[in-house]
């Protein structure tokens, strides 16, 4: 693992232009948001909007033309992200965002493919696609907004729900061991792995920017509050209370062993950049295996 910024995709030659000043009455991110789709569906104090704001800033700061970006998402609260951005976007079937993104990348490797979806979509029904995309080191960026629960469909138990936490389908507490998602993707071969919370806005944006520029499979986990279902079921207070919990209980530990990144119920959360390395991508290996072509 490396803490340096080495191994990134080619940097843009022209510095990014300043985003246009929005017209009165328009959203400040109107230049990349479909304001005709607003208001959005997300609950007050949901962390997804903060993650989208950081993504917009990262896309801008990357300096790459907007027409080179494609955003792919699946089903769920975070799965609605693709529909709110003024980019080429795909709102795919449940759990299938990564194979859609893989197909787009293989068809046009010049595109910057970003998958943004939730923990249920990416790690549960889409878990098999997640591990194999990381194993192949497909040159895409995956942003997983993890709120520990299935938010859109009623608050069911998710593969990331902490042990003992309550959901609609685990009213007496979760008895299953949750996934340590950064460890999962790192052990499968991801080139870049980071985790931040929706409180760490600048660091989250920086991680997204690094992930976009990274050559290979890059993964950013965003821990976000779900005050409507997760917090209510577990009597954790408001979205503000959850953000305060992040402030008081997150430990920045760059380069930490991903095996030590489990998240317990209301326990310390380790955040930071854990993996940043260079390795051949899937298409690099294909080219190596086909000399002269």
C-alpha cells in the first residue's frame, strides 16, 4: 500500500473552469444537477445528498470533460443518484450496476465510469459482481453509500447492519456478522480503497477525486445516516445526533489493515485511505495476452 498519489490516471492538462454562478432561485449545483427533477426523494438529514455534492465537486476538480463521465446506479435510495445528474447515466436493475458499468468500460475505455449505489444494492444482491469486478481490477470507480439498512423498501436487515442493531426484519437485534466492506474489496484485489463519513465532506471529496483519477478498481465507502429508519428503530436520535456521533467516534487511520475495519453497533469507526497501489487493469492484462494486436 502507498500513501502517495502515484498510480493515478492521466491528469487533465487544462485546469478546471470555475462552475457557473447559479441564477437566482436555482440550486448552487445547478450546473450538474437536473433541477427539473427536484425536490429529490431523500429524507431530511439523509447523507446521500452530501455524498452527491462531494461527487459533483470531485468531477469538477478532476478537470475531465463532463461528457467523458457516466454515472451508473442500481435500486434503492442511493440508486436514484444517476437520475439527478446532468451526465450520461444508467439507472439499472437491482444489484446489477457494476456489470452495466463493466460493459460500458469495455465498450469505451476512454469513459470515466462511476458506480454510485447503496450497501444493499452493491453488497447484498450485487455482492458477486462487486467481488469479481475488484478481482479483475476493472477500471471503474465504485462509491458505496452505507447507511446499514435497506432504506427505500422498509428498513430491512442489510449485510452491513451492525451486530445487535434492530431493523424491521430483526426486531430483536441482528444476530448476523456484517460485512467489513473495505476488507472485502481489498482482499479481492481493489487498487484503491477508502472510507469516510458524510461528516467528512472535504476528505470524502478528495477520496472521490483520487478514485476517479485512479487506474484500476477504486472503491470509496461513505458511512451515512438514515434517521428515518435505522436511527428511529435503534433510538439513536436525529440525523444531527448521528453526525455528532461521527464527529466524536471516528478515528482517521490511513493505511490501516482492512481486517481491522469492522463496524460495531455505536462503536468507533475507522476512516481513511487504506489501499492505494498500482497494478495492471483487466484491459492491461488482455493487451499483455494479445501481443501485436
